[in-house]
C-alpha cells in the first residue's frame, strides 16, 4: 500500500520499521523485495548494520530532516511501518535521553538470563509506575532501557517523554491498516512459512556472532537462536514463532488503537485510503 501511494503521489517512502533498517536482517524482517524497492525510493531500509547503536532520538532528527527535504520537491511523503515510538517521535517529538550504559545493560541482561523478566518488571513498577502502565511488559529491551535512564539520571523514564507536542513544518495524516483477526492470524502463519522457506534459519546462523546485540532481540530471531542451541525441536520452534508474532501483532494493534488520530482501513481499500488522503490535502491538513 505504501508503494502504491508513493507512486500515486509521485513521492518517496520513509520507513518507520525499526528492524528493516538493518542490512543483515533481510529475510526475518519481511523487507520490501529488491523489485519493490525499485518501484519507489525508500529511506532507512538497509541503512544500518546490526553492530551500530541506534535510538528513537536519532531517528527523530534524521527522519524529520529527510521529510522536510522531500517536501521541497513533493507535496507529500509516505511514512510506513509499525514501530510506534518511531512514528510518535516524528509526529510529536521525543525528549533527548542519556546515552545507554553498557554496565547497567549487562547487569540487567544477567538478571534477565538467570532470574527472569519478572524481577525487571517489578523494579520498573516500583521506580516508574507511570511508564510501567503503558510499556510492553514482555519487551525486555524497553524495560531495561527505562531502568538505565532512571539509574543514570535519578528521574523516571516517563518524565523524559514529551509533555507537549512539537510543532513540525509539515502536517500529517495517520492511516492504520487492520483486518479481521482470524484472517490476520492466517496471514501471519503464511508469511512465517514463506520466510522460513526463503532461508531464514541460514540467515540466523550467519548472525550467530551478533546474537547478543539489541537489533537481534526480536520475534523470530530469538526462537531460531534457541533452535540452533538445541533448546527446542523444529516444529515447536515454528509454532513458537507464529504464536509470538501473533502476540506481537496484537500488542501493536493495542498500541495504535489508543491513538485517536488514526483512521482505519482494510489493507486492500486503496480507493478509500486515496479518498481520505485527497480530502485531507484539500483541507490543508
């Protein structure tokens, strides 16, 4: 849909899928194909190595600069992707955060590995109950990052999140894609099978030396690393990937459903989406 819209409006696409940024993660992030990338210019896809540190603050600065540059040539820009923090950073801004602490991260990684995520969840609940209520509690990276910020600054992570929306030099329209739950689950299962058939396991084997990096701590890669370690058989691994991807999709929907600015459409409703965009452009929104 993003490609169709970019072609329709003669413009470019800014990716807000934080895992498609990484060159080495080709199959498991379901990136646009080489042919699809040629149909419209994409920004951020394949822009980083998994060995590079990257965060939402840097994305905000770089993405806003790229969008403003594109708008010098075109009336519209298409931003596509499901990384909610990255989308919000572009639309509303995100306060600068201290750089990550390797020492603190290693400390919490050890707690996670040897004692489980529950201890980390409990500590965050005690030191930042506000953020604890909204964070994905099953995402250890988010939990650990919030604790890093708290111990580095003495302030809860929630205090660093923007209280006021920044004023951009552009207007935006948010469009969400959703479908009937059972059909979505079938699509997820089918895509997992296709990615595995395309060589996802081999991709993971090549990435084994980097498995501890933040970029690779994501659905699918984690389960395949466990399979390589002999912690699960193949059929269990495949089912775990499908189940965990489904849970992740539900969390994404929960996150975006809270955003009242989003107008929702079926993924195939090109005419409805075009009408929505055209109307907004005429209204100057």
